[in-house]
């Protein structure tokens, strides 16, 4: 229970009507989840408006309503609060309700188009090697204490995130590692979170259905670095860890007021990697740091995974973890589900499941595979429904350039016509359309690709990676690329 007046103390409030001196049992922005004594926060979403559900919230027992519009009610027993931004209000109310949990943890935020998940997993591996109890949340799932749940958002909504951090505190966690998506920054989900370290991986074409332009996408990412240390009582331990090889790094360097650790392979950086040996199933590399050099082995290939390692090393060094511990944490790291994951069932060709679902991800994975095989590349991929259409032909062009044969299929079609997304991707094949077949049933597309593979070939199943469902207009159906591939290979 929390006092309403205390909860509202951090908000910019335009107008209050009603009593403030009573305790609140909880809060939510979903009218279906309201319980007696709750605050209902009205959020204007992409498909509906929470202000339309005030009556439903009241019928379920809401005692206070927070919204951006003038709220007309018959009852004088309900407290009405008008704010400028309901999303920001929800985040700040959640932070107050759970008593500022990020101040009791060391919160590590990783943002960027690609590499967030792998960077957070490697970071957690190093922190746990150093003896720290670490919670994690991101694209694959939420891990807090002994609890593991599937994730439906890369970064949870603010109320859920604050609750998870409070649970992490209660479970004795030292660190909480968070994938911070551009959506979460744009939609104010991490407002009120006090980050210890913020990491930037890279910025490439993605999410323009929300941000509209690359500059606005960059500005969303920059929000994390602008707020780093803002309002903190002690800024001395805050750090920004930034990929100096990314062309957007200079802008982000200018947006933060805390000490910076840079990493990279090409330009001058505080942490610099050098590849010693690599093959399709792993690599060895050396890393120069301000504290000495270390040699590392990683069961994941190529430059983009070295960048993820370098970013995690930057976090570790910001937390004064020694190089021997960093080495052990990385060398013992077993990989991330659905991230360049090999499916081995005794077949004489390679099958790789990867989350590559945008142009940059596909380019990196396919160019890597092309360096190490003598056989053919057979690619299964799709483009997400109700997402940025401009990247679809680009994805098609990349797949056409590297693949000998491709199956264009569904990838979370949602409410959009799956054939439309497939035909958008097919545009990118141009004169190579004979390389592509549209097979909208994803299971059939995977099975057809596997049935055509011969010794020495590689079948890449791209786009969904770890995901365990397909999203359609009327809900979700169970689906996992790795499981589908294993079932087929074991039958044949």
C-alpha cells in the first residue's frame, strides 16, 4: 500500500480533483486488471485509448484516475488527476509504488539495433563469474531469481519492469541487466530508472514504423545516454560504453555527461579487439584494454559477436572486474538460444537458426556463412507484418545476393496480409526471382529447405530465433524454428 499524495509527488500535475490522503493498493493501465483500491492510468495507445475504459475501471474498484484529458465523473469519491503525459506518469508512479528499486541495484542498460541480447547475456556471464547475483530481462525472457518467463516485449512496460526490479532486490540480486529498446525509450518505459552503465551497440535500419526517420530513431537511443546520471546523488560510478566504430557514436558521445568507455575493432578505442582465428563454429581473438591484454575463445563467430564481447568487457571494466575473471566468464559462455544456433541431428549439412530479422542482421549472418562453406546457402526468412515496409525489399536483395535458394515465408504476420509482406521482400530479388519461392506456411518452408539440402550446404532459418510463437491478428500460435527443424531432421 502506498499513499496517493506521496505517489503523485514526482509527477507534473495539471489538475487534481478529490482526496489525496488515502492508500493505494496498486496501479495499472489495463482496465481489465484493475482491483479495488487501484489507480487506473489512461494511456493513449496505437490501437485504442485508455480514456475510453474509465467506466470499466471504476466498476472494478478503481479509486483514482490519471489521464491526459478532462475527466468527467458523477461520483465525488474518485480522485481525478490530469497530467501532461500518461506514459511518463505511469513510469514515475510505478517507480514510487515500488520504492525506487533501481537505486538499490546496479542497473545495466544495453541499447542498439542489433546485439542487445547477446551483449546482455555475455555481461551476465561475466558478472556471475565474478560472484554477483544478476537478474536479466530482454528479448528472450525475463530472469529474476528462480523465476523465468517468456518475453513479449524486449523491454517490459514500466510497471512490470519496476516490479521485476523490486523482486530482484528482494531476491538479493546485485545487478539487473536490461535490453533497452528504442520503443521503450520512445514510450517512456524506463523513465525513473537509475542506470549505472549504459551501452550502445550500433544503429542500422529498423523500427521506422514507429520513429519515421533514422534521426528520430537515433534521438530515441540518445535518450538513454542523456538521462545517465541525471538527478543521481552520486554520478562518480556512472559510465557510458559506446561502439566507436559505429558512425553514430560521435553524436552519442556528445549526449552524455558521464565518463565514457569506447570499444571497437577499427578505430581508436579504449577496448580494442583483434581476430586471431575464426571458423563457422567459433573464433579466437585478442583484446587490448587499459589494464592489459587478454586472449579469448568464443563459440560464436565473426565480428558482430566480437563487438558484443567488447561491449560486455566495457561493462565489466566499469565495474572494476579483473581481466582473469572476464576471460573465464567469456570462455565459459555457452551462447544464446536462437542466436547463430546450430541444429545438429546427425545430418551432413549445417542448419543454423538465427534472430536476424532486419537488413543489417541478415547481411552480417549471410556474409559470415558465405566465407566458410563450399556448398550452397539455402535461406528461409520472412518480414514482420505491420512493421516498416521500407526494409523488406532491402532484406530480399541481401538474401538474393548471398543465397543459392530462398524460401520467403511468414514472420509474425499480425493483421497484415502475409502475401503482401512476402511480395514486398520479393521485389528485392530483382532479376534473381528464380532463386526465391514464396511458401507462406513457415513449417512447410523450413521443411522444404531442409529436404533440398545436401552435404556441405548450410540452411539458414532467419528471423524468429528463440521465439516460441507466431503472432497473428487473432492471437498467437505455438511455433519455434529450432523445434520444427529438429522434428523434421529426426524423422528423415
